[in-house]
């Protein structure tokens, strides 16, 4: 059983400068007690022979070879652009700057 009492909750609330009503203290006593009991149960089975894990299924990154492929020519890249100067994209000012 947990060691969380209403006195402990009141003391912690005082340290954290949180004003709690007697009803809130009573409710939090039960909730914090359940949390402490749950952590104690997990601690019972967390033995040195059980490896720590953050995910139940091992995660593995899948990488592909970084091989250069065909690229677009300048003309192909600019073909669908609304505005360009022949070698670069043209973008109008968006922050109210004078052009």
C-alpha cells in the first residue's frame, strides 16, 4: 500500500504553492496513491535481466543507397514556373517591400 496521506498531499501542495480545497486533497490522495502503487508494481518486475525499452517493437531505420540519378535541366525545371528570368525562379516580394 502507498504511503500517500492527506498530510503528505497538503505538504506537497504547500511546497508547490498550490491552494487545494479539502475535497481536492482527498481526491489527490487517492490518485497519487494509485500512481505510487502502480510504479511499485512495475518496479517489482523491472529486474536487471529485463532490458529497458521505450518501445515494445524494435525500431530500425531503413536506408537506401544515396545514388545520384537523372536531374532536370534548367529549362525543364523552369518550364512550369509562373515567372523566371531564364536561369532562375522569380518570386515577388511578400512582405510589402517595394519592387
